C-alpha cells in the first residue's frame, strides 16, 4: 500500500519531522526495538555449548524462515530448512522468457517503507541496493493519472489534482487525528516512548476492535460525504485505493499509517528475492561452533528439504517431521514460518501441537487475495511527450477500471522496461482467477486504451506476460493476512506464541513465525520481527540467554506485552 492522499500532521510542532527520530515499524502493539537488538555488538544471545550442533527444523524458506535459520546457525544450532517450492516465499522475482535477464517482475513484495528498520538490517547485511518505487505522486514518479468514472486527471503533484482530492486528503487527516490520536502516536513511536504508545493504543484497541475500516470512516464527521468516501476508497491509496480493505478491522489500518508503512517506498534493485537467496548463501563472519565458511546452503548441500507433509508429537516432547520424500526426522524444536492455513490443509497435524485457542486463531485467520500482471516492453515509451499537451504519453495510473493500479518500471531511457499492467486485491483479484496470463493482458490493454486512446502499448511489448494470483498458489492460498473486526484476540494468541513458559511441556517446542503471525501482515518487516521472536524462543528452549546489555523480545515481554482484552 502507498499513500495517494498522504497523511498530514496537524500540530505545528509535529510538522517539524526533521527534528524527530525516524519512524519504525515496531508499531503500537509490541513496541520493541528490533533494529537496536540486531545492531547491538553483543549479538542476539547464546546457547549452552552442550547444545551446539543440535538440529532445529525450520519449515518454510520464505524471508521469515531464512532469517530464523540464519540466526540459529550463527548461535551454533543446525537449522534444517524445509521448503515446498522455492526459497523466497512471497519475495518472488521472475524474469521474462527470451528477454534480457535484467528485466524482472516482482510477483510478491515489491516496495518497502524506510520504517522497516529490521528488514533494512538484512538488506544492508547482504549489500543490496534500493531505489525509489514509482508510486503515485511520489517525487521520483514522472507523472500520475487518476481516472474515475471516465474522467482523467494528469498530475505531477497533489496540487495538480482537482479540489475534491484535497478535500478527501483533509477528511482523512481529520479522521485520523480526531479518532486515533495520529500525531501523538507518531511522535511517541518516533521517540520510542513506550508508556505513551501503550496509553494511546490500549484505549483504541478496546474502543475499536469491533469496528470496520468503513464504519470508522462513516463515524467521522469529516467523511460524512459518500462521494469523498468513494474517491478515498478507489484512489486514496496507490494500489487502487482502500476499498478492498473497507471490511477489515480499522486497527489494521491504523498500524499501517502510524508506522509510515504507506510512505516513501523503495524497491530492491535486481529483485527482492535476492535477499533470502543471499542470506541462504552467506557465510557469517561471526559463527559459533561451525567452521569458517559455513552457510545455510553448505549445511544443506545446496538444497533445502522438500515440503512437510506431517507434524506430530512423540515421546520425550519431540516433534516429528515427515517430508514429501518420505523422510522422517524428530526435533526438540521446530520453527513454522509457512502460512498458518497450511497446518489446516496441506500438512497432517496432531491436535496436540497447539492449544485449542491457537488452533481457533489459525482457523479464523483472514487472508486477502492479490493478483499482478506484468509485461516487458522495448523501452520506457511512457516518457515520450504528447505533441499537443506536452505531457507524458502515459503515466502511473489509478483507476476504477479493471486494471485498478498500473506501474511503470524502468532502468533508464535506452533500456528495456517493465509495466505492471494491473495490481489488484480481493474481489478485483478474484475476477481474474479463471483467466490465463494472455487473457488477462487483453482485458488490461483494452482498459488502458480507454484511458490512453492515442497510445499503442501492444506495439512495445517484447515478450509474454507473467502473472500471479496468490489465492491460487497451492502453498499460500492467499496473499497476506488482514484481520477482520473482533480478531485482535486471535492475533495476540498467534504473535505471543513464542512465549511458552506458561504452556504445558507437551505443547512447547514449536514456534510460529511469518508475517501472518505479526502485527504488520503484508509487510516483510513482520516476517523479520516474528523470526527474531522465534529465534529468542528456540534459544530459551535450549537453555540459552541473551546478554544483559541486549535483552531480547522475550526478556522484556511483560513490560511491553500486547494489550490483553477480556475473553468474557
């Protein structure tokens, strides 16, 4: 998501953002400084020497699984990674058959906010570069077209749009300030003022857990106009508006805007999948137990184990993992990072793996659908100028037509480029499910031709389209979690599962991680944070500890634990 109608700060003192520390996505629910934890010279902790070399299963080779495996290896444990498809999960970068290999499409995560500070630690660690992502009206986006109800508006900045869009922006700012203490919360997050964060958020969780996003808008006097709500829903945010999120809990939306997850996005040069792949191959300079030159790849002879087909408990509080090759291994600790629905469908599980309340939380998880369609083109022709108007012949486009969001991606004026013809969510995504990539392309080209009748996009296409519908991917069944009203308690159970001291011995040893376990689902930062929680959990499970100068997330849990709502 990215802000088409940017949030503003109303207090004059708070407008001087340059005087404040940067935002971080540690967020209001669990205000723990993961970036400080990662940067501390003492490291993440240590385990007893008697446990060195002990195998730990890590199920899922997405970013969360690879980060967990990497950090467990550094501690001296032996992660055994299981991956059903390919390393990267929803950090999936693909090429175009027969085209320049530098042309890539981001089928999953493609833009990352600077507030993702724990994620940035790993991006820097593996020497990846980032660059501004061409979101609507972003400073590095040449131009934007907003097309609603057959009427198009060309803009380089928000000032170029009609007055009604400014009214929508003002309504959204007022809605946030009056109903959610927006500027106060942002200041508290920037200053890492945990008591103030908890004070504001505790009140809002109790007040708003049962409220939808749309209901929250309707309750605001600033959004009394249906027209304003409609515009905000359709183009208020850069991937096609907020309307696909309208049924979701308003708490989900507040987490995004509080932490600046919707602003100043950057893409990873060469593709986001490089991050988990480089971590897989990386040989850490500081290793316990393992010889210099050890990597996750070398511990696995270059390839992870195949898909997990069964999980069950055995004597001695061990967890038995059966994989697709028929191999059966038992472990004292398992980190599960795949989407939690896999435990309900693809993987045969014992009920005793988790408490019944956790099973309920997994069953109630609500996943959003998402589809993308990309085509390679000969050059960034959209930068050509219309002879009559002097404008770019084509722009980053937000519309209520079938494409919803179209993004233009290039590496320079004389090089081949890529168009994301369409990026859609939920019902808009489900519309494309029965169509092939070529059928989808035809629909998108027709839709765009109605906005740009003088532009022949087809003549610039140099290869076949690539597409994804994450709800149809067999090991995902959805793009990312988004809680519905009343789901806060479920999310709390899943996020806090790494704290196992209150669980009976027979239910310890398996740790949930991944972005759908986090409070920031849909963002890679959540995958990293929950991976670090799981690493702390495994370390503690094996009798390890952190350095007193660098307490881990579990060490400070009681002081910053998420708000606990009553069950009765």
